[in-house]
C-alpha cells in the first residue's frame, strides 16, 4: 500500500470524546484460556468502555532498537512462549490491523522516527488481554514497540505525543506487569491467593501511592527508589508500558486501580484505567 493511499485513509479518524487509557497486568499467557478473576475484570472492562475505533497496544514483549508500529492489514497471532499446553498455541486472534492508524501515529510523533513494520503481528502481551476485552476480534489493532536503548523519561515523553489519538476514538493500552521478577517466583505458592514477598508488596504499594498522588517523576526515576524496586523491576520491559499510560494521563483525570493482587510472590496483576 502506497503512503498516498494511507494518507487518504487517515481521514476516517474523526473527533470523539476522550477515550480512556489502560495499563493491564497480563501475567501468565495461560490467562488467555483460563477462567479467573483477572480475565473476568478484563471482560467487564470491555463492556464498560466506550467502543473504540481502533486499539494501539504497547506490549512488554516487543522490544526493538528504534520505535516501530505494525502497519499490516492482517497481523498474525504470535505464540511467543514455550512449554505451555497445545490449547494455548491453538489460540488465534484474527483482528484486523490498521495501516491508517500506523501512519497517523508516525505523523504525530516528532521525538523520533517511527518505523512502519510489516513483519511482527500481535504478541501474547497484546492478544492474551485484548481477546477478553473484545472477544469478537472486531476492533482493528496495532502494536508500538519499546525501544530498549532509551531511558524511562524518553518513553514517558514519547507517550505524551500520542495524546491526540485519544480524541479520535483510539484506545491506547499498555500491557506488562508493575512487579515482574520471574526468576524469584515461588512456583509452589503460585495458586495461593495474593501471596507476595515483602519487597514485592512494598514496591507495589509505593507504585500505587505515586500513581494516585500524580508523582510520575518518582516512577520515571524507578532506578533510584531502592532495593524493593530493584527486585521488582530487574529488567524494564514489563514496567515501561506503565509509563506510556501515565504519560497519556491528563491533569485532572481519575485513575482506577483494579486486579490489584500478587502472584507467586514476585508478580503483580495490578492494572489501571485512566479516564
């Protein structure tokens, strides 16, 4: 598809009321096919939200050098995991892509050059949660990658450039986990309700306090917040989607926290709705 054709297609994005923004703790890929309180919350959320014209998802599972958006008409369902039951690998999420939203996003961002990608698709950070929000797969969706070479402040500021999409019916969704240390999961207590190590509880509580106080800079400066944060964010890819969501928050918007539980000692499912 030529860029001139895409330019014509962007006219289909019309002004709407401001869409909410979501950060969803996606947890295990098995949440895609299991029934639990977390996915029940996702389903209810899908019913409560205004119907979007399209979805832009920032997933922890697409890291790149540079920033890209998927621009294909029919993104493939990527099964980017191993060791899980065949039923999970059989899941397909056949939502359409949105080349027009990809180009609109590219035009909006001035902080960096946004690349148009035709190879990636939808990884499980995206489809494992969106399939519960919109099980009919009837909302076009694109993904934006996370540039692993850039610091937290960069990602927060890049998100702010996307804010006008919220007024064009686009649901922007970050998918990750605020506390995410797989190496320290207590697999024997994986099914124990709301079980967390002291450091995970401490970090989760501090993160929520910063969010509700509007203290985004302390969250951007997560590497200066002490040992609990160091253990909770051993690598930043699951945390960065949170900063995109906070970067999109308008000054007087309310934040709703839900699915606020710990899993296996060292993971949280804590999720946010902004607006």
